[in-house]
């Protein structure tokens, strides 16, 4: 297994190009199941989760070609030869977002079997809201031997759905199911994340009229089984990758410029960094951060978009260890998303946990040591801490990191960090 060896960084300098968003790519790849033509997707991030989902579609019989390095990470997906409708455990267990094929396959073929994704390190991650909505649309769903068996003998019918909780992939799954349904589906309490917005925009441009895009109430006019013609499109920038590098700049007191980024997707993140002392120069597709020498403490509560994103919680917790004072961070979405805390404590951080609330007494010097990544965003928090820790930090189990960060060590090396990937 690989690990990252990171030495304390002097201030970084230069530019980092932001890759396409992992969490936009996953539903948009699944969306290809609704197409009658071969779908060209550009600006895909070269990360493990994307390769896993492309492998799943290939296992189902789709033809996926990828040109990762040659021309801007383009893939084409032809699902005309897709014949299998069973997403097996071996793949789904490695990436729970595989659940995103359930809606499209059921909508197109009228039957689908998907292994229950199970939980993951950060929480139970149930899919009950996905299933309840599909049943409202006429699906018959049974769970047997760890698999979701779904059939829609009379096709899916548009209906009014109210999500008890805001669910990102739940909204994406139902939007895709509704795209081919007979009639209009209204989703109330829909997720408004930019990744869901792009999915709706692409479907809308492909003949599925969707009203209320980017709002909490979506109205999807189904095509009643008519497959879609989907023109080539490019994935939006990854706002979480961008936020992670902004935290890297803030924690090392470095002026960095991010390119190919959309500051409009980072409102809550930029606002919190401003509260902590950073200033920004922003253009249409760049963000330059001017960090402060003194980092002010902060109070953060994670909530659904456009509020502060849970996927940035770990990174800000690492940053808060260097603040001049005490910060409070409350995690409201997932039940076990503080696993980076124990590793940061081993580096010398002064953090106490009380249920879903972390209290971080800043101003502590961190010391490099061996640390272990436990989940995707926790991994990036450990990298940030390692950039300011005295000595050398070895971050192990970085397969977690490789799920969602494209070329992280190269991007940090390019701005002067002393970071290299080694073999255990
Ligand atoms: C998406 O996960 C993201 N993943 C996650 O990013 C992100 O943390 C999360 O949204 C919240 O923003 C992808 O988009 C692939 P949810 P998702 O359904 O859709 C509960 C990363 O680091 N819930 O919005 O699985 C659930 O338990 C990953 O890139 C139900 O109770 O999250 C959670 O408490 C990690 N029943 C809350 O809703 C359901 O049927 C939000 O979950 C579905 C969800």
C-alpha cells in the first residue's frame, strides 16, 4: 500500500488547477443509462471512485472508453449494449454511491438488483429515502440477502415526493428515475448542491423539462420511457477539492491561486475563511487567497448546501488547531465523522469531543508522526496538519484519499510542498 511522506512546509507559492467534481461525476455517469446515444463526459477527475463506477457500468454491459491523460480526462459511455441489471456486492461495497444506478436502471429496464451499500466509516448511510420514493413511483421493492430487488412492472409513474431529510444522492436518484417516468414528479425538500444542479441542467438540456432547478422543489416532466439524446458536457469544478487547497494555503500562511474553480459554489467556505482572517481576490474562474499570519478561531455547524458543507468539516478542524483561540465545530449530518480527531491528537492537537461537537483549543504546535487515514476527507485533514507539523509525517492508508483527490501530491509539489508517495 502507498503512503504519503510530508515534511513541514515553508510558505507555498503558485497555482493549483482544480479538477472536475467527483460528486457531480458520479450521478452524471449513472445518467448515461438514460441515453440512447453514446455520452461524452469531459473534465472527469482521475480518481478511484470514478473508475469504480465506470467499471460497474462496464460489468453491466455498457461500453466505457476513457482517455484520462490525453485530452482533458474525457470518457464516452455507450449504454445501448447494457443488458445486465444487477450491481453486485463486490463493487457496491467499495463505493456506496453505486446506489445511483438504481433509479436509472429501474426507469429504463423496469427491474434492477443493487447490493445494499451498507454503511461506511462515517456512518450508517441508509438509503431508505431512495427506496420509499421509488415505491411511491410504483416500484415494488424487496430486500433479500443484502440486495435491493426492485421491479416496476407498469413502469414508474410521476408523483409528489417529500423527502423527510435532504439527501444528495437520493435527490439525484429520484430525478433520474423521474426523467423517464410517465407524468410529472415533484420532489419537495430536494438537495440544492451544485452537483445536483448540474445533473438537472444536463437532463433539462436533453429533453427532460425540470422546473425549480437549484431550489428545494423540483418538478420533473418525465418522457414516459423515451430515452434521451445527451450532448457532450464538462463536469463542474470540485468545490471540496478547492476548499481543501484553500485550507492548505490558510494553514501554511501561503498565498495561492486556484484556477478552473467556481467561487460561487464556495460561499460558506470562503465566508468562514474570511472570519478566520483570510482575504480573497476572486474572478470568474480563479480564487487567490491572501492568508493572515494570525488565524482567528471559528464556530462551524455543518448543514446542507448552501450552508457549510460536512465534506469540509475535517479540513477546517485541522486548520482550527492552528487558530489563536478556541473553535467549536458541530457535525450535524453524519454520526461518526470525527475519526480524524484521534490522529490529530496524536500529532499534538488539543481537541475534545462531546457527542457531535468538537472543541479545538488552538495555538498548539503539531509534531510529525505516523498517522492513519480513515475516510476520504479525514485523509485530507491529516495532509493539512502534516504541512505545518514539525518534522516528518507519514500518512498511511491513502487509498481513502485516492478515492476523491486527483493528483494531490503533484498539485502540492507544484506549489512547493515537500510531499512524496512511497510504498509501505
Ligand atoms: C453525498 O452523500 C456525498 N456523496 C457525500 O460526500 C456528502 O458528505 C453527503 O452527500 C452530504 O453532503 C456523493 O455525492 C457521492 P445524503 P449522500 O444522502 O448522498 C441521511 C465525500 O466526502 N439519509 O445527502 O450519501 C444520511 O444518513 C462524500 O465526497 C437517510 O437517512 O448523503 C445523512 O445523515 C462523503 N436516508 C443525511 O441523510 C437516506 O435514504 C445526508 O445524506 C439517505 C440519506
